[in-house]
C-alpha cells in the first residue's frame, strides 16, 4: 500500500499507477444481495436456471453498478493519505460497462492518478 504524506506528494504522483488490488470473487450470493438492496432483481442477475439456457456462458451476470461500487474498496486497498479522516465520493464521469461480469468471476482494481484539480470550498 502506498501512503501519501500530504496532497503535494499526491499531486506529484499524477500520471502514475499506484497499485493493483487483490482479486475479489463476484459470487451469486453477492449479486443476489445487491439485487435485493437496489430493488433491481432482473432475471439476468438472479435467475440461475434461466441464465443457463438464455445467457452466453450460461451464468447470471453482476449488475454494472455492483462492479462500480467496488471501486472505493479497491482504491483504499492500495493507497492512503496521512491525516485524512474521511473522504467524499464526488461522483464519476464517463462510465461504460464494456463486458459482463459473470457469477463466479474474479475482479480487481488498478488505481492510477490521472489528474489533479483543486475544487472550490463547499458552501
């Protein structure tokens, strides 16, 4: 894990890869719990029998938002900032789900610092 001493050190890392997380298995149980929590119980996510017959690969697929929701965990597993007590999820731009994540698949995150911007103080 890379620990940054301050924001200047963080800023200096722009354009570099910080690290790669451990693998996380996307189990059917995780998919089912996400479906229940989000009220998105579309059959492609939870109906294993139907998926066997109707989906390529014969397995249910995870919600795209489930995959995206793992990003904070991936980031926290590879980096930190000394003295920082909490963070705010400001949002995401230009997210695309390029391929399905089947039940039983493993995923991991690769964290890079693409750019640095200062923001206006919150009112």
